[in-house]
C-alpha cells in the first residue's frame, strides 16, 4: 500500500465541506479498513478528561462492547496516559489488554494531539499476528496530524 496516496485520500475527506466531523472520521475509518487488508477494525476513541475515560467515536468493523474505557485500562487506556503510540505484536502477551474478540491478534493505538493535548486516539486491530510495522506507525501518526486540523 502506498501510504502517501492513502494520506492524500484521507486529506480529501478532511477538507470535504459536505461532511460533518463525524462523517469525516467515519470516512477515514472506512478508507483505511478498505485499503489495508490487515486493518480489521478501525476506530477513534475520544478522551473525557474530567471523567478520565475514553469514549468510542466513529469506527468500522465488528460492534464492540467497549464504548467507555477508563484511562489506564487496556492498550487504549494506557495510551491515554502515556501520550505515546503503542504497537502490540501479540495481544495475548499483554496483561493489561481488553479483548474485543478472540480473532484479534495484534493492535496499534496512536494518540491524537490537538494543541499539545492528547484528545483521543485511533485504534486499529488486526487478525494477523505482528501485522503493524513502523511504516504503519509513521503513517498513522501523520494521519492524526491531519485529523487534528478538524478540531
Ligand atoms: N483492545 C483495546 C480495546 C478496544 S477494542 O480493540 C475496540 C484495548 O486493549 O484497549
């Protein structure tokens, strides 16, 4: 996959004046889900800093029970606290992990910063073990720089 092309396609969604923010975020999830075969669940979580929880935003993939995740819990909750991308090759090797489905083997969570504040994250699950590479990390971090412009 050409990540440069994909990033341009994502930017086109972000500047689409006919879509609201929710529609743009969902469009980005769908674009990534459709374009990269090992992206099997793609979604955004957003932080409520008063309640110290993440709330599920737009996503594409199987329905999840985890619509609210406390800061610190699971891979997502850890990223809410650490402010750093978390790339997990094998989810079964993680003890602080929230399983969405037994089919998930690896995961990447990339924080979303707006004016230096960690407001949420993009979360991607894969059915393939060790699916994500530093190239995915770089791409998703660049993507979130663009997504940040919507906030
Ligand atoms: N696996 C995540 C929970 C969210 S689901 O993957 C959609 C975690 O451990 O935080």
